[in-house]
């Protein structure tokens, strides 16, 4: 073990990514009955992971090449599958994001989950997620990435269905698990095709092969499209986007961690991780661009009609993931990764702020929260407004910079339909974000008196007043204020982040796709009058969406109905998620259950059960026939035996 301690980088990555697993094991085996010890162990582990991630980011910020530690894991003929760590700008950035959000959410959960009977189990599952996610982002091969990808899915299932005694929560967990596993079948098939056709799943080798076009075009296209199925499932892209809003059945900190900032971003991260490989197939990139655009628009329309606080941000997450996929598929590597980074901060902020309101008022309905004095919770309201401004792309918040970078990439695309779709998405994003804000700030009919904070909430958390209530509030408020600060400042580090991500140690350096350079798309759009026209248009649409929401939901005397109330059929279409769940339900009923399941049931009953029953019948019948040979009379048995022996003797004598 001396070699481990002689290399501080290896020690930091091993310690930072290994401690959460030890934390989970200790909690489940030893401290499950001691909530205080469980949260102390889990938070200590994730704080150490955060320190290690920041150290690695600072230590390797100016590295001249990716740092890789790996050893042979599986070897078969010419196929070598390694296990280890890959530390390059993308993995270091994502590792820092995961560690930071995990740490803040675990601290926040001290207040939100206080008194919950499953407190220790909650922190054990959090540690499992942090371990799986951190090891996924630093995997040096696609096979190792896939293993931890599936473990992230397991942690997601456990956390979504945390309140397993609730039918809706258990169903939401199963829906998320089944839909993402279905998509992962395509992902696995794509990897198997690469193993057969290329014999190498090393990420750096795949990126190099993509940059040099060393692989046959058909192999790249087929495998890339299948691998993209994993992105569709994990990042909730069309047509598998409806599991994410239902996943809000888990505790709100889970929504912030898994389903906004890190877990669902895993699909976009995987796209970025082997971006040169995807970029070498124009057909695969066009498919991804189309799916990302459809997802972004559909999810935005759904967010315009729901009144559930968490579901608005869930639909928004799906929409913003669509924006990221659009950017990457249009060749905008940096813009897509930059928006992933800023989105992690302000979307976690929005969910955690919503959690404070839900914890205080015991309701997810924005109208109820507004009527009971939601605007009196100043810290979460101000911080949620900061997050909404970032989401709407308003200067100087981080979302402004990353969204403008994406629109700049789309503007460089030969087909302007993608740009127009992006601008429409920006308008709708600002509208539904501030629709929620105005419902909370300007409730229809005024503010009703809110009585106390005692008893138990919907999840059985024991609530207290006085000093304990203050402790709970500040446990939730401090992480929220930290994320609001990051949201306000992060955009100004755009140039530094671009230099880091596109530096000499980047695996995607000098990759171009669809006519947009991966390392300079923001600057390419940053010169000439066209850039200022685009900037003015995007900002105007964002502010216009806010003003539109104010006129319908914020101004004095507003009906707070929205323009869609005058179009009931369209409103119903959006509220029913474009009938995607209905379509999937009918497909399951008519094709799976009535077709395949029925055929399998008949096969089981007639062939398998019938065959076994037939064997049993002949066995019983044979036993009954042979039973006549045994009469139970000894003299009869002796007579038969003597007769048989006599016949044998006669046969040999004559």
C-alpha cells in the first residue's frame, strides 16, 4: 500500500470516491438504529469527498494531459477491459459538481428529514448514490461507466421509493426503474457492438478514434444511436420523459440531488464523455438534435399548466436537459457542459427552496403556499427568485451565460429551425418559471393566516417550535444561500471554464461537428452584428416571458388563469403530458399484456405445465399398472419368481 500514499492524486481520488461506500456499509450494518451517528458518518464522508474533489481540481487544473490510473480487470482474446480512474477536465469538473451538491443536500437534509423514522436508511441510500455517481464520472472505460451507471439507477430507485408505504411512491420508483432499464438495453447493445467491431471500450481510445475517423461509419452510427438510448432513459428525453415528474414522490432533497443536478445529468455527461465518438457520425448527431429539441419543447408546455411546485421544476429539468442535448448535438461541446454546470447549481437551488416551502406549509400546491403566506419566508423566496432568474436566462445570473452560449451554437447551425426552437423554449421557460413565483408572491384573494408549525407533516416528520425549529430552518437555509451565491457568480467564470475544458488535457480538444467548433463556439458567435441581434432577441424573449407571466398572474386584479384556460383542449393536452403515458399504457395493455404476456401465459400453462402434468400422469398410470405385480401374498411372489427362473432355465437348455 506504500505506492498509494506516495501518490497524493491517487490517494485523493481513492479516498474521495471510496468513503461514501464505506459510509453506506457502516450505516446499514452498525448504526441504522442511531440516526445521529448515521448522519455524522455520511456527512463526514461526503465532506471528505468534496475536499478531495476540490484538491484534484486545483492540482490538475493546468495538467498537460489526462491522468489515468488503471489495471487489467477482464481480458478475453484481444479485448481488454480495465478498471481504474480517468482524471481529465470533464471528469474533474463533474466530480466536483457531484461532491458539492451531495454535500449541500446532505446538510440540508438534517433539517428536512428531522424526525423521519427512516432517517438512517435515507443517509445510507444517499451515500450509495454519491459513491456510484462519483465512480461513474471518473471511469476510464465505457464498461466500468455502465456498471456504475446501473448502480446510480439502483440508488435512484431506492430514493424515489423511499416512502415505500405510499403506493404512489412505490409505483413512481418502479416506473423510473423500468423505463430507464428499458433504455439501458439499447445502451448495452451499443457497447456490445463496439466490443465486437472495435474490441476496445477505453474512453480515451474511443475519443481518439472518433477524432481521427478510424472506425467504419456504419459501426459508429449504429453503436452511437444505441448508446444514445441510455441518454434518452437516464436524462428523460423523448419519448421516455414522463418518469421524471413522477419521481418527485421522493423527498424533496432527493429531487434536488438525483433528478435535477446530478443523476439525470448522467446521460448528458455520458454524451459529453465520448463526444468525439458521437461527433464522427452526422446521422447520430442529427437524431440526438431532433430528440433534444422535441424534449425541450414538450416539457416546457407541460410545465405551463401544472400547479405542483416540484413538478414545475421537474418539467423544467427535462426541458433544460433537452437544451444540453441540443447544444452537444449541434457541435457545442463547451456550451452543453457549461449549461450542465450552471443548471446543477440553480436547479438544486430551486428544488431546495421549494422544499422549505413544502416543509413549512405541508403542500406542493403553489396556490396553497401563496395563500398561506409563502412570501413571508424571505430567504427561500429571494433565493428561489434568483434561481428562476438564472433559469430564465436573465443577466447577471449563471443561466444567462450558459443559455446564450447554447443559442450561439444553434445560430451557427445551417438549419435555423433549431435556433427558433431554442428561442421559443427560452420564452416558455421564463413564462412558467415566473408563473410559479407570482403564484407564491401575489396569491389570489390575499394571504390567509398560517397557524404555527407543530404536529407532523405528510411524511411523518415530527415538527417542533422554538429553538429546534430555528435549527431545522437554518440547516436548510444555509445550503440554499450558498447555491444562490454560486448561481450569481458562476457565469463570470465562463472564460476560465472554457480554457480548462478545452485545454491540452481535454479528450475532445480540436473536435468539430456540424460546422461548429467544439472549443470555440461561444466565441464564434461572439463577433459581428448577428451576435448582438441574437443576444438582444434572447434577452427580450426572457424578459417578455416574465412580463407575460406578470400580466396573467402577478398584477393587481389578475385572474391567475393563464391564456391556456381559454384553450381547454390544448390545456388538457399539456396537462396529460401529450397523452404519452396514455399511449404507453395502451401499448402495454394491448401489446405486452394482451399479446406477449398472454402468449407466454398460454405457453406456460399448455406447454410447460402441460408437459409436466403429462409426465406426472404417465408416472402415476405406470405405477398403477406395475402395482398389479405386487399382490402382497408371499406365496404368489415366490410362485412368480420360481416360474420366471424356470422359464429362463428352459430357454438356455432348449
